[in-house]
C-alpha cells in the first residue's frame, strides 16, 4: 500500500532484531569503518518511494547536482524492506551515504547499532540555526547532546469527524474520551457505525492509533525506568479502545484502508487517521475518493463538513496528548562527509520547500524558517498545493481554514512518542516490528480478552522484548 497509505506502515521487523551485536562484530571492517574517501558521489536512499514523489525528488536532486558538481544516485526504498536492506548493506560495507524520510524508531535503532554519523547532523543544524527548527523535533531526534539526525518534516494523527452530524445531534466536538465515546454511542444507529478505528493485529497503523488514544490519557510505555502498560491510565485506554472499536465500530477486522473507506462512504461519523488523509478527504486523489451519497456531485463535501481534532484528552491526563511521526535526513557512519553535509544542507534550505511541498498534507515542516525570516517555511507550507498525487493540486489554505492549519503546525511542538524521551528508542523500533500492542488490540476488539487482562499481557510481552535487547 502507499505511504500512510504512504506513511503508516513501519518496518515489518525492527533493526534491533536483524542488526544484532553478532552482525556488527562480524563487519567491523565495513559498516563500522570510517567515512568513504571523497569522490563527489553520493548514494541517497529515500522512503518517499511513490513514483510521483520519486520524480519530484529527482528534480530537486538534479538541481543540486548542477549546482554542486556532486553526482547523486537516488534509490527509492520501501519502508517495510528497510531493515533487511540495511542489514545486507552493513554486512557488505555498502551503506548509502544519506537516508531521507527516516522515521524515529528506525533512526534510534540505527543509532543503537552504531550506524549513524552524528557529527554531520550537528554541523548542519548549527549552520542552519537551531532556533529555526521546532524545539520538540530537535529533542526527539537527539540523545542528550548527541544530534542523531536533521529533522525534516512531520505528520500528525488526527480524529476527523462529521461536524454536520454532530451539530444535528447536539453533540460537542470529540476532544476527550467522554465526548468521543458519547458521540460514538449516540450516532451508532442504522447503517451508521459510531467510529472507524483500526483493529488489524498485523498492522502498525493499529498500534499507532492506540498510542494516540493512550497518550491522550497519559498512558506511557516507560515510567521510572520500567515498562508501564499495566498502569491504571493504560487500562482505561485499553477499555476505551475496546468500547469504541468493538461496541461502536464496524463488524470484523478494521484496517488502514477499511477505516478510511467507511468514513468516506458516509457510514461512520468519526475516523482516526493521519494528516495524509487531508488530500483524499478533499476528493483530490483518484485512487481514494470519498464515496458518500453527497460526494458524487460534490467531491469536496466531506472536507467542507468535517471537523478535525488534533489532540485528545483522557480523564487521567493533565493535558491533551497527540501521536505523530517526525522524519529526518540521516547520514550513515560510512558516508562521504563533505558531500553528504552539502546535500542535507541543500535539502533543508534551497530545496526544502519543494521537498515538503510534494506532499504537504503529511510533510509539515519542522524547520519553521530562517534567521532572517523565522516563519518562511511554515508560511510557505500553508500556501502549498496538495501533493503530487492530487488531481488538481489546490492550495491547502483554499481547502482548510487557517485555524486548522495553525493547529497542525503547532501540533508538531506538542506531539509525543512512547519511549523516545526515556531513551528507549531501540525498544520503540522493536515494538514497531513485533507489534505486540496491535496484536493485543486485535484480540481485545475481537472479544478474546478483557481490558485489564490485555494490559497485563502486553506489559509482560513488551518487558520481555526490552530484556532481549539488552
């Protein structure tokens, strides 16, 4: 499937599982070696591998090649195949110089396995100006004072809802556990299910959806150095997810495709998805168009009649929480240093607007501007046209209100992730591969387990996975 379609699927197996100490010890003369000798040639892997995005990236890269004299071999890589490709490349001493659009879990796994050059990202951020970046993005892509990557852009998990149906039913916007559950219960009637929520046990989309709900209730992966998924806050999160998905969701396993399709067909008033939904919601993608009765004559009907909650709040949390992903430009340990540094600087400077502009609905810039113009890139993003797969490429600010666009850019500063701040990035990547939470949610939604039992079991499984990484 495409990335989130284009972005939701994290690697099928974590790098920690395939790049163990034995492999690294066995390739101490290759992957663990120093930088390549300068030859003004770079190999760049990009996870933005859809055909239209590859074509757009090649145009940016071609301009860099003409300007710099550096030859760039651009390779599109499927996110699900990345761990195996990195393992093979590390063993052969043939890692790429730079990887683009790398998500946090995989960044931290490469770091734990000593595959990153951390000096070049630090130099790039210093030259561009740390103050021009979103502080939260910098924090999530650093290990204390060690800079792991140059953060580039982000997507956010959203709760999209039919504001026309909510208004008609006299319901408040779904901004909390209570208002979301009340709406799902009241609007669950006839052909309408109360909410479209993922339950597929084999998809990272399910795990991400649960983490979004869990963070809203301050349910954490790690607390005080221990796995904490059996906490009261997490038990409530599992119970609420079960109520929504099992009692008020469609029958059967719900996937990244079916959740969107149900909302697009007008058969549910709420769906939890990523910001990559925004172009499709506007009826601007031929491969995923809204199909509700009113949508045939008015493809933009759902965009006009949908509200969007960017952060939810549970009863055990002091403030609202939100899941999202930050992707980065990452330089490998064996990279040609000068050419790699120049390339990343270009992609975060001269080429930056074209880079995030090829899919602005899911590539919210985390570099906000320049020293001279602190809002340059966020301003350009708001006026960006929909991504290169869109039919008409209308401007974001022509489709969506300024208030929502402001919430999305500000949301990058508020997004949280399980385990990253606690230094458990390798565990995060491993859980993205093993999917213990997604499997538990699937069983819970199928009625095979109870919430407290689910919390206890997944706590034990993640704890065992953590011990295996040490």
